């Protein structure tokens, strides 16, 4: 089975985010970047499938020079090869990103395309479905359980208040949700082996974006909490301040 | 859990290569998710988290700087040091476990062992299927190991060992002990397997330090081992001291992990603890303590990185390791104490890691050469006069 895993290099969620001087992007100095946590789950799923059924795992990203370190992480986890669609200071939207990814995947043999269900930086939840659409294949998102048998498969996905079971034929695009698996840590041996694996680099195409960020804002800081002296004070507060009872 | 970011005040990361950063981050995440959530319980109960051994082995922690043919990762010494740093950010006891397995058991077998010993033991130790310990220190010979009483005598096709070792990490749980004993007056290394008649390893109880690590006594009463259990290439005290040099190198890195944990905890605590209607971080006396802690961390990072680069270049002198081990342990302990202070009464509770690190560091400062002995090693080097002979 030929598996392509699409990943994104995103700011570590522990980083303190500041808005850049242009007001439409974040200041990336002093921020450490990591492989998007949902994409780690996608990589893990590809490795489990490969270990169980054989095949080849190609990991693909669109991003600046530094994004190669997320590819290296995926290679250290066990992916076989990597493609880096290079886009320094990428201003494209989900459409332009998906179009680049779909064009690249089209050149490869693929049975399964795995994604994280969203990138934790811009939270658009759009690229997996768009890539599937461009390639004319089914997509299943928010997947918490996945089975592949030959040319067909079954996935369980989370829906509001429950689960949905979906059957599909391959090739398919799957977007992974937390709970699908526990991603492995890159092992010391894996890290050394990854050094010898190749990353193919190509330049991104500047498709015209369909959406444009006009402004970014840091959420207002939360006001400090209040410690109440007892139940009567709590009831008083709920009545007079929160006005909920 | 919130990812741990560490300290990078002087763009230290720019001096690391991609593999070194990946190694550090992988072990860092492992420690945050697998060790830190359980360590306080193990420390309190004085137990080692045994279930982490297969996971540590799978990650490739044991003997990570040894060759691939034995199932190891062949990392450079800087990456190896960063592993030690990250493990010790969790707990010195877990770092000690990995140090002993890698630097004090796998390293001597790799360096002084026969091909058969290497082929048999190294893959088993790398995969965590077998645990090792290192027996040098004796009840009456700590800083002066050359005076050891433990003896081996050749008798037919075996050696017979008699004597006792003390303060041996992993002793009770070890499948194999690398034991140093005098054979015809010369220090030699022997592999003694668990269960050999006459060999016992009772656990040392009542420790206030390294509580999440097993410490033991090794007792040898007419222990008969086959001739092929001698490490053929070790001759004299240089054998065990060569191992200690590896372990001390790992400690120099390891305690930076304790520094990072204590500093991180103190910094966060000082920003959220309100006294006199403002965070205690707004008081100059607290800021002075934090600035001192940060300064020592930055100094230790750069010194120890250069130590690793020298080791990788084959230019490392053991006196340099003594200097780094001595400095970093002392400063780590000072940082832990300052962090304990900043936490006030909360600093003594296991809700925060600082008192645990502080207690651990008393051992780390002492084992593998005390602060004073390392001063004398440096003193002998710069004056040409040995104070302890």
C-alpha cells in the first residue's frame, strides 16, 4: 500500500504567541515549531498500517525552510521518504495549499492519504477535504478508528454526541482525530536512520488565494477569579453579580 | 500536559544539529508524558518505575552512543548528553539507572570485554532484557577505590570472589554485575550473574535521596565464576576509572536537567504566588535569585556542550570532565535550594519537584567522585602535585 501523509510544521502550543508587525501573521522569532500533534497521529497510523500490511510511507509538507525538521521527525518515527513543497513566508489560504498538495500527490502512486484533522495553528479544518476533492476521491474526517482491507475500508468518525461508521473504497483521504492511536516517540535509532533518508524539495506554485487574512488579534486576557467565603456568598454572587438565579 | 520548552537564553540550540535537537525533543516528550506524572508516587514509595524499562529500551536510551551492530543508535556524545539532561529533568534516579546501564555496564563490556562477551551481553542490555550494575565502591573504600578489599583468586577453571560492595545502583535488580576485584594485587573486572551461589545483593533502605532508584550492597562469599567472565582488556584501576569518566560526563549533562526543572518551577511559582498584593516575582530579591539561576544554567550549557564536542573530537581530558561534573552538580544543588526557597513552604511538598531534585542532587554531587575529590583532581593537574597520594 502506498501511503502519503500530509503534515504541517506549527508553533509549539506551549509557545507564547505574538502578532507580527503586519498585523496579519504571527511573529515567529522566539517560537519553537513542532510537527502538528494531529499529524503525528496520522504518521503513526501510516506506520501501523505499513507494519501490518507492508507498503511505503511518503510524508509531505508545504512550508518554509524550517519545515524540514517536521519531515525529519516523521522520517525518524519511521516514514520512508519525504517531499518538501517549499514556500517561504507562505501567504496562501487553504485552497492554495490544498491545490499544491493535490498537484504533487497526483504525481505519486497513492492508495491512502492521511492528514491530521486540523493544524493547531490556524485551525481551518479544510485542507484534507479540499485535497480529496481536487483528486476526486472520498474523504473521511475526524477519524478515531480505521480499518483497511484490500481496496476498501471502514472508518469510525466522531460526530456530535456520537459516532458514525463509514465505508469507502480506496484511494481515500483520511483526517485523523485524537484517539485514533498513541503516536510513538522518534527512537534514537530512528533518528539516526532518518539522516540517511531523502527529502525531495520542490517549489510551491503561487495559486491565487480565495480567502485573505485581514486582521489577527490576541484574545483578551481573562479577568482574575474571585474566591468566595462560603455558600451564602456564592448564592449572593450568582443572584446579584452573575444574575443567573 | 503543557510541553516543556527549556531554557534557550543565548540561542544555544543554534549550536546543535538536527539530530541532536530531535533526540532531545523526543526524550523530553517521553519524560513529560511517561515519567513526570508518576515520579512523585515512586519517590514517596521508594520504588523504581520498572514498567518504564521496556519503553526506555524501545526509545533506544541504553548505550545510545554505542555501535549499531549491538542494537544501539551510535549517537554522538552531545546527543547522548542531551538524553541524560532530559532524563534527569524527570528525576536523577531514572538518569542514574540509564547511566549505570549504559556508561558503567555496557561501556566496560564494550571497551574491555571479549568479542563473545560483547555479542552476548550488549544486545540484551540495549534492549533492556537484562539489567546491569557496577560494583566498585566498598564500605571502607569510597574516594580511595584502589584500596579495595574484594579479591579474586584463580582456582582451576574458575575465579573465586570474596568481598563486599556498597552504594550500588540497580544492584538488587541486576542480572549481571560488573565487579572490580583484585587478582594477584591488580584490579580486574569480572561479570557476575544473578543467582550465582554465594552472591547476594540486599537493597539499601532508609535513603532520603534517589528514592526512585534501587541502591544495594553486593556480597560475595566464595562466589565461583567461570574464567571467561573476566573482562580481558581491563588492567588496573584505569579500567573502572575509564567507566567513571563516561558516567561523570553523563552526570555533567544530567544535572542541567535538574537545573531546568527547578528553575522552571521557581519561575512559574514566583509569577503566580501573590504576597503583599502582588506576585512575588515583582520583588527584587526574587528576581535576583532567578537571574542567578538562569546565569548558572547558561554557563553550564555552554561549558558542557564544549565538553561534548571535545569528547566527540577525541580530545577530552578526564580533568575537564571532573571540572564540569564538579561545577554542574554544585550549581544544580544551589539552584535547587534557591528554588526551594522561592517556593516557601510549598517547596517542601511533592506538589512541586524542587525538594526531590534537591535531595537527589546531594547524592549526585557525591557519587562518581565527590566535589572535593574532583577539586583535588583539578588541583593535581594544574599544580603537578597530587594531594591524595
